[in-house]
C-alpha cells in the first residue's frame, strides 16, 4: 500500500522560501504571481493491507515526526 503526505505551512506563517520563489518567478517574467507557498511531499510504501489502518498509522507518523503541527498542516492520500 502506498501513502502520500502533503505538508504545507499554515496560513499566516511566514514562508521565506515561498517568497523567494515568487520573486524569482517575477524576475523571470512570470507576471501575475501574487504569492507562492512552498511545502513538501512524502511518499511512503507501507506493509498495511487495510486503507483505514494505513491512514491511521500515517496520521500518527505525521503527528510525531513528519509535520510540525504547530505551524504546518498535512493531507494524507492512501492508495491500495
């Protein structure tokens, strides 16, 4: 079973990397980019065979290690 975790900064949290991306895009001539937010994607290959069990385990992984829940949000996708 495969799982993908999308981790992004919460709204209102400063994102200097996103700001640098937006500035770089503007300097390359890509007008109209008001803001860019940077995040990360984590792909996991799991031994689980039940999607709900896998989702619960990945949620625990996110809360304990993969995301800083004070400043980040995460979204889990599970594919059997």
